[in-house]
C-alpha cells in the first residue's frame, strides 16, 4: 500500500517519533474507506465498562458479542477499533490484521464515586494483542488529573519506545468546572492543548459548544474576537489549539441524536478541518444494517460526497 | 486425556491466550466427574480468612485441617479447589496432581472496616505451589475499586505470561449500591461484564435476584423488556453479559440454605447456560458424607441426570 | 545433630517449603535444652523499640547491652533469640552460631499515635546477619491491617525463596475490637488462623481469655459448645485454628506477673498442645540469676518435669 | 567554538559534574548573541499548559504553532528554549542543533485546585529529543513541596548521570505564605538557596520585591542591615543566596508590563550580577517583529550596550 | 595512618559491618585534631535549608559560600563536615580528601507545615561525591515517623552495602510530645535507642534536660532512682541507651549561647562519656577567627586540656 502524499504530510508532523510509531499511525490513516485521505472514523466500544452491558448492548443484542464490533468496523470500512482489554482479547486472533486496534488502557464505571479511572491494560498487552495504539482518558480539572497525567506520561513513554501510537481522550471534569463548562469552547481547546503537550499522537475531545467557562479565558476570547459562533469555526479553533493542526484530532459523537443532527455535526467537523470522528453508541446501538448505512453516509461526508 | 469437543470449543473463546494458560483452563475443565462437559464445580475455602476459623469450621471440625478440603475436592470429583496461600501451602505437596488448585491471592476479614482486601499471594506463589490459576476478588462500587482493578490488572498480566488462568470474584459492594443492589440483576450482569473486560478467564458472581438497582439501567431493562423473572433467564442474561457466553461464569452458593433450595438454584444455573458452581460453606460445613452426597446430586444436575 | 522423629513430623507439615527454610526451622527446633522435643522457648527483645530503653532495661541495667541478651539466650539453653536490626547487628558476629536468631523486621514505639509499625529490617539484613528467620507483627483489625498483611506477604515470599523461616506476631488491635477483645478466645483463634493463611511458619499470639468478642463468632462458640473454660482448652483451640496443629504456635508471656502465675500459664500451654513460649520482659527485667532459674523451670515444665 | 574564560570560570563552579553535564551547560552559555558572556536569555513556553492556549497564543496567533517558538529563539539569538514534552516533540527534528532546548518535565494548569504539578516528561524524553537540560518547578511552602523536591531529586540524579543539566523553577506558594510573600526578598532568596541545595545547575526565580515575609528572617535582615532598597541590590542578594554566585540564576519576566518597565528590570538584574532572564509571555504575545526588537534591546542591556 | 587502640575498640562494636563501612568510620575517627582519641567534632551546615540563607549566613556573610565551611572544617581540624547535596557538590572536588564528608540526604525548611522532611540526596550521590557517610533525620513522635524510619531503613541498607557509614539525627517531635518533651531525658534516651535499633553507626541527639515526659517512663526513672541531675549523668544515660556505649553518639549545640555555656555543655558531654559534638550555628555564625578559637577550645576540652 502506497502511503498518500496527504498522509505523508500528516506523518511529517510527528517528527520526533520512531518509524515503528509512524508505521502504526500510517496503518490507521491508510486503513478503510477513508484510507489515505487524512480523515478517519474510529469505532470505540468502552461503554460496557463505562455504563454497563445492558445500557450499552440491550438496544441491539448481537452487540453483546465482542466479535460483533470487530466485524462492524471491518464491514463499515472504518479506520480503527478501540476497546478495553477483554473486548480486544476476545477477538484479536479472529480479526488479526483485519482492522487496526487501539487498546483502551484505563476505564471507569457508573458505580464509581470518584472522577478517576482504573488502569486496566498495559503496553505489553497492546503489543501481544497486535494493537496499533494505546488509548487513555484524562479528566483535566479532576482532583485526580495530575495522577492521570503521570500515568499516561509513563505509559506513553513506554508505548512510543515500543513503536505504538498514543490516543488521548481528553475529557475535562470536576474541580472548578460546571457541567456546561465540560464542553465549553475554551475548555475544549485547553483539553486538546494539554493532550498535545502530553505527547498524544491522536487527540479525542468532545465537539465544543459556544459557551466560555473560565473568566480569564473568556476575556481573551472576547478581546481577541475569536469567532465561536458555528461548529466549523469551533472545530477550526480546536485544531489551532492542537499545535496549529499538527496533531490528529477526532471528535466524539456524544449521546444519541437523530441522524440529521449527527450528519450536520460531522459536516461541521469536516469543514472546520477536524481529522474525523470516534463514534460508539450512535453506531452499535442501532441494528447492524442501520449502523452500516449511517457510517456509509458519515464516510461520504468526510469524502466530500455528502 | 483427550480434550472433548465441548471443551475445545470453550477454549477457542480464549483466543488471545498462550498454550500454557489454555492448558491450565483445560486441566480444570477436563478434571473430575464433570470433566469434558464444559460444566464445572469448584470448592472454595476462603471463609477462614473472611469469617474466622470457628464460624467456618466448628460446625464440622475435621475441616480445620487443610488436608480435609483437598481430600473432599478429590473424593467428590470436583473440578478445582481454591484457597488462600496458607491453605494451599499446607497440602500442595500431599495432593500434587490430585486436583487443580486456584490460589486466592487477596483476602479480607471480618475485623475490617474498609471495603477492600489485602493481597496475600503472588503469581510466583501460584507457580511454586503448582496451581492452575490465581483467584482475585474485586468490589465494584467500593471506594477501593479502581485500586483493586489495577491490582488484578497487574497480577493478571503476570499470570497470563506465566501460563496461568485468572479467576475473578466480582462482588459489587459499597459506593452507591444498596445491600439489595449487590445481587441485583443489572448489577450482577455489570459485575460479570467488568470481570470479562478486565481479562478474567473464569468469572465468579452471585446468582442475581430480579431486583434492578441503577436507575438508568432499570429504564433500559424495562424498555427492552429483558425477562428477569426466573433464575434460568437471569443466568442466561449474566452469560450474555459475559461476552455473549464466551467466558466461563460460575455462581456462588451463598449462605446456607436447605438442599432443595440449593438444587433448584443449580438447575437454574444449568438451564440458563451457566458454566457451573463454586460452593464453599454449603459443602464443608456439613458432615463429610452429607457433603459428598450433596455434591453428587449437584454434579448429577449438571450432568442432566437430576 | 540428628533430627528427632518429633521434629521431623513437625517439619513434614511445612510441605511446600524448600530445604533451606526447613533447615532453618530445624535449627530452631533442634537448638537448646528443648531441642528435638517439638517445644520451644524464644527470647524476644523488642521492648527497647516498643516501650523505650529505660522502661525496658532500667530494672536490670546490664540488659542495656545487646550482648546481654544473646548470652542469656545461650546460657538458658533457649531455642532462639529475636530482636530488631540494631540489637542483632551489635552481637551477630560475637555470637555467630551460638543461638538461632530471628530478625524482627517491623517495629512500633510508644510515641506513635497510629496502630501501625515501621518496616525496620529486610530479608537481606537477615541473611547478612546469619538469622534463621524474620519476624513481623500484624495488627488484625487496625486500619493499617491490609497494608501490614501486604508487607509481610512480600517479605515472606522473599524470605521463603531465600531459605528463611517466617514468624508472625499476630496481635489484633483497633477497628471494631474492644481492649478486652484483643485477647478474646475467638479473636485470638482468628489471629492465629490469619497468620497461618498468610503463610507463617511460626505464629505468635497472646494466651487467650474466655471472653468472646465478635457477635457472630460468639453464637457459633455457644451453639457448637466449644469449651473455653480453662487455659489448656483455649490453647488447644488455638492450635486447632492453626491448621489443626500443622503450624508451630508460641505464646507470649505478656505483662509481668508472679512466678506461679507464669508457670501455671506455661502448664496450660503445654497441656493444650501449644508449641512453646516467647517470653521477653519477664525474663530480662529480672536479675540474670533469677531469669536463668525461671527459664530453667519453664523448660522443665515443657519437658514434663515440673 | 572556543569556550571563553568567563564561561570556563562559571563551569568551574560546577565542580562535581561530569563532562557531559558541563558540555551541556557550555552549550547554553556559549549559544546565541550572549554566548560566552556568562549572561543568558532563555525563551520558556509553558503557558499553553499553565494558562491554556487562547490566553497564551490568541494575542499573537502564529504562536499556536510550536515551530514559531523555536524559530523565534533562533532568530533572536537566545541562549535556549524551554517547553513541555509536546512542544519539543513537535519541532525537535526540524530545529535539531539550532538552539539548545530544555525539556520542562512537570506542569500545572489553570483547572487545578491543588498547588502541585504533574510530571509530564522524563530524562529519557530529554535524551531522545536532544535536549541539553531538564526543567522542573518546585513550590516551596506548598503542602506538596516535599513530594516535589523528592521528584526533582530523583530526576536530577538521573539527569546528571546522563550528562544533562538541571534547571529548577523555584516558586514559593501556599503554606504560611501570603500572596505578597511569594516574591518577598527573604522568600525569594530562600527559594534560590533551596534550589541550589537540591543540586540545580540553573535556578529560576522571580525578581524579588522589598517585602520581608517571614518574621524570624525579617529580624535578621533588619539587624544585619541587609540593603534591599533597589532591584540591583536585591538581585545581588539572591546571587549571594545562590552559593555566593556559584550558581547560574535567571529571573522571570512575570506578567506583561510596558517596555520601559521590562528594560529597567533587566538593568537591575544585570547590575545586581544576575545571570540573565527567562522571559515568555512578554515575548511571544507580541507580534514577531516587536518581540525581536524587544529581545534585541534586552540582549544589548546584558551586553552593556543599553 | 595507624589506627589507635581506642578507635580499634570502637570499631569492634560495629561487628556486623563490612570493611568498607569500618574504613569510613575510621576515616572520621582518625581525622583532625581529635583523630585517634575516640572523640569527634563534626561541622553540620544544613541551616540554609532548615532556616533559610539570611538567617543562617547573614551574621557572617563569607559563610554564604559553600567553600567557606569546607575550609573552616579543615582549618579547625574537625572530624567531618556534613551538609546537603548542593553544598557538598559545590566543594567536593576542591576539598577532595581534605576532610571526611557526610551527605545529609533529607531536609526540611521553615516554610513547611508538616513535621516531615524531603529526601534530597541518595547513596549514589554520596558515593560519587566521595562522602564517608550519609546523614538522615528522623522525627520520632511525628505522624510521619514510620515513613521516615522506612526511608532510612532502605537508605541505610544501601549505604552499608556500599561501605558507607550511617549517621542518624534523632529529633523527637510532634505526636504526644510537648515542646519541653522534645529534649526530655527519657525522650532523648529513647531517641538514641531508636536510632541505634535502626542500625545507625553514629547517633546525633540534643543534650537532654532533666525533664521527664512520658508518664510510664517517668515512673521507672523515679522507681529505679536514675540520676538525671547534671549534664554528665544525663549524657552517661544517653550512652547507656545507645547499646551501653557500643554506638557513637554526638550531641548538637542547639541555639546560640555564650561561650561559657557552650564549654560547660561540652565538659558535660565529655565527662558523661559522650562521643563528641556536632555544632553548626554556634560555629559558622561567628567571625572565622572567633569560630576557630572556639573550636580550638572545644577540642581542648575533649582532649582533657581545658
């Protein structure tokens, strides 16, 4: 497979990484229907951990089976599949080579009372399971934020040395943040910046709203007249906050919404120069045929065909 | 011993494991009177730690002797014997090769005021004692849950690399959970799912009741009309929550009840597709002959003969 | 020195241990005037740490000198001498080979406000000082109990691999326990059981009273009619709680009492099948000749001659 | 490049360091327009982490790009460039050899509620990225101060063994300190002393005010008639507190002020014998041409030409 | 240099130590004007860390320079010089071999609100800097006491294996102790005992007062009629508490007092059999000539000439 000029340009931004890590980034960027375009759509399935199995899979019971998600990612032509240890273990051999995988190495659950996550996987696990990357969530703002950052620092150093890529879910929570503030424009840009500074190759954030949370930041946005009035502009600002576009940033789909709502959000990500989507519940909670149709449409939007 | 097709099919679900771990799973699945059937009955004796020696063994004083339990597991034709370090050390040589053993590597006690356990054994201990697996308890919901999950993650990685199997006791406690919620259908399924996601080969949970604990989960169970009206259906749902049956799940016997109560529960486990039972106090607190008779009947139920 | 049948039988109970550890246990069991009988008397001198030097040694000032205790243990024909790092370092060379030593590797002091101990010695220290065993205190019930158990687990694994024996001081304290409960029959039996489960070779507990502390345990003692009416019966029950006599259990002397009180307690230990005594303050706080006379009498009691 | 006598004299103060570390100090001291003078100006860009991207870079949007800062440091002829992991990774290859770099290995952020920082880089990172030094912030006074000091101790030992230099940002905060006290003369001198005692090669402190914070220290300043009446005298005292001038001390620029204010402060640092400046926001928040003009003037001041 | 019989006798008390450690103890005991007498005077300079630079050095400004203290220790003919990492690093090469050095590996400061210290040096640092010993402070009684004891245990094991000596500053503080209790006779003896039990080669305590702090100890002192009425008797008791004189114990000078006060205290230490003094502020806060004169007088007192 010949790596495209577009992907080569993206890879060139990762100038300190070894060939192993660049090859794994290339695997993700060259895989599936968006392969070579510089855009990507990732299937993440960590909701069994985060929300429990029934809340995650009962709406579409075949999804209880770990193989279902591998197959869906393959059949939809997605860029990669991300999941916790057990989910990857249960299909890593059957689907070896079929789709790049990202081992999510920390997880929380809905019984938790603290804004933290448990480390549930390792770089060695990622290597023995043939994964291309590790994934890790940080909660900037939480009283555990420094500890989480130190965990990803250590895992990241180990992953990079082993030629893996590092994906950071940067989800501000807790501390001084209001609920609305978790997806505020300033906070989302800050979350992306911190993930980039921590050395992430791929950054996952939520699509920002036009809310501005932090007082000192709000003053700057207003003084500098930063336009946050529509999704494309907000996405473009997140990309700017991610080393001026030198880092891959994918946006989560969030809670279930109607198809038009999803497609419009995707168009905003596309038009703002976002790298792509990482979309879980909206995918696997639909019947398989509906999910495939939706993903087909999303891919077309990223291809500029819809 | 020729591994049966049924067991081969089960082993195939552990597709990421090395031959060492698969061989140890096979040892357990091929041992005893249920060997080869895909069902299993395990004798766990950790009550000396959890409740103290007199509460555990005074009803049947020969059980103060660690050899008693090895012999009982052998004579009853059980699949494996699980106990803490000292108990295994005290009989590992006399009963070497006589029954697969599971080293329980963490333990609590009734003097404890916190919902946590101490790590009391290691993978090296399991190896030097000839065990087939390590066993570990997590308390999802407890304020120590993330720490416990990180402990089993680390022990599990080490155990798998050494060719051992990993058994996780997943007992929700504390945090937002009511007492009734600890055995609720949704919570039990969630507990099984988390153990599976943590990479357990064998999952131990309590048989669930029809109570639904978590508000968001309850809404899904009702909307999706998940039938939790009898034990077999609830067991089937737990198996579904365990990677759609790709993981071995055994159910504890719980507090002492009458024999008919026990047998009916076992039939529910069998009919729901559960992998088997892990049954301690109900066994060793009876006179030896009564215990053997009861275990004979339980095995017959799993064999479809009772 | 030919190991006696009695000692061989005791060693056979440590069936998982390597020859190095068995040799060190044999050294203790074959040493001194009780050598070969299966009984033992150990001199522990950790009161300088626990209570301070003046409270410990001013009543008999030669005892300020670490050599005093080595010499006393040798001259009295005791089985072993146990002390913290500095005490052993100060005499290990002068008394090399003269008496088996046990390095007490954790210690508290009377300035402490928490029910915990500091680790003050290591397995490497024990090895370089020629010790036969390490000694470690746990406080079951304390909020630090799990941490202490994890510490001894780790030290114990290391000690056993190095061919050392492990002695556990199991002293219930704190948490739900009343002061009276610390020496209650049920709690003392539980303490012995936990030390055994943690893999101790030699267990040190206090002689139990006939008090029953924990409600659920009390109910069982009463229902099962466990006789705790005299010291010999209580000792026998502690031995039962220690793997039905498969583990060596020694009993502390406790606070100073008159000689007849001491001798009667020793007779109770002997008649209940206890392995022996570990007796500090009652020994070294007396003038040397008085101490030797008392130890002579104690040894005679264990020999059945008094 | 021939190392000047002035720089040789400075290097001689680092008499315990290996040639690797001395070479890296020399690289910084010999680089840029102040190379060889014993003075230095460092560009630090950690505000994206500390304050967020918009507050840091929106006033001068090209600064969102990590390459901007490397180029600015090169074009202005600065001595070194300091930044967190991601910033260095994003330009380390493009600017390899162009300017000495300092990897800032811990960071805080404006969502934090605790006076601590997360470790976000390692000595290995510094080595693989070709850095000359690691940078680390301590908060003397904070409840986390001992932990932070232990972190830098460990990192520093590792860095020195690997031939890197160590830069310590010593910023008193929290504990008994008032806000005014953070930059008090006594506290600033104490902060420099502690960094020196911790083994820092280069110390960064804020320019002190004439406030005296700690009661016992104030008494000494008054009794000994230590003159703190102007900036040059205060700087001279900080140098005295830094092993009587045996350590390199650079002073931060602090919050934005007008150019004359900046230049006067620089003259005070120069006249007091300070080693130089480490100046971030005042630099990169101005348009590039303005920043270059300002840095040119600052360098001329240190050269004694302005 | 021929080791004297007196020093050989002292070294013989360190019977478990390797020749490397004994050689380093000998270096200290054979160095300076008291070399060979079994007495020693050590110069400690950690007040820059503990109290800040101005409070420590402003009364005698040349003392801001680390070389000043090395030179003072050399010129006064002292036994050793003790200081934190940075102070030793700054002169270790210039004064290599000129005076034995003790690396103080933990430190507190006057901004601290907790009775703890940060570890600020390592055994590797001591080795690379050519030190003869490490120094470490414990605060018996503090809520951090167990942690500090575990730190020195670990450092001590490492130091001894590397042939270094271990000096413990044992300063009771916090917990149940009153301010007066910190220097009480019973507490000071206990502090010395604990340092000895932790394996210290050289123990530093404060000269005790005749106050008795702990109730149970007080009762023993009174019952056993321990004479604490003058300094020599109290020192003798501290030596008794230090393994009956088997350990070297040096006494701090404490806060500044007049020369006669100092000399009388030294005579008390000498007459009570104390090993010597460790005297900082009283030394370096005087003009150099005054300090040399005072140290000359102190040495003469220890030589029995004054």
